[in-house]
């Protein structure tokens, strides 16, 4: 069932512009790497939030990386996903309804490696922060 509710655009200009571009054209890239659009339900507000993220996909499963470019705090979308794990992901023309779960151990290591291959700057982002950057998988509900 698609996410429904009121959409609250980001207060950050570049995020809002990127979301608009993805929705208008069906795609986008950052540093010549593909970007997907994650739609979440706000943890506190219940409003729909849209976040452009680097595309990390393997065998039909997606990963999202809560890097926030190596900031010392997690991005807001991470709290949203923990509170409401049912999300939508737009990858080009495809809009998928998925369930998120955080990974750890060997599973996290494999997906972290895939993420760093898809977007090598994650290695630098991890070096900027003391926190362990979370990796979440997005899979069909009930998978």
C-alpha cells in the first residue's frame, strides 16, 4: 500500500531542488553516480519526507546509508525509518514499497563494501565521524 499523507518539502534548498528534479525527470546523479529517492513518514510529525540518497542495489535489494557526509549525528530520515520502517523508494521510473531493517555483523560488512563500491566517498565520511554509520536494507515487506 503506497504511503499516503501530507508531504513536507525539505527546508534545505539543495535537497528540495534535487527531489523536484528526480520527480520531474525520473532520475538524478551525484558525482556521476545514480541517486534514488527515499520517502519516509516523519517520526514526530507523521508527514511524508523525501530524501535523495546514493543508489546501492544488489540482486533486487537496496541499501541506504545514513552517512550525512560524516556528520557526528544521524540524518533525520534515519529516525523516521526506525519509527516507520515501511518506505517508498523511487529508482528511475520504478516506485517500490519496501520495508527497512538495519543490518550489523557480517551482513553489514558485505553491504558496507557494496555501498563503498557504489559511492567511494562513504569511506571518507566514516573517517570524519566517531559514530558507526548505519546501513539499512530495503526489501519487500515480509521478505
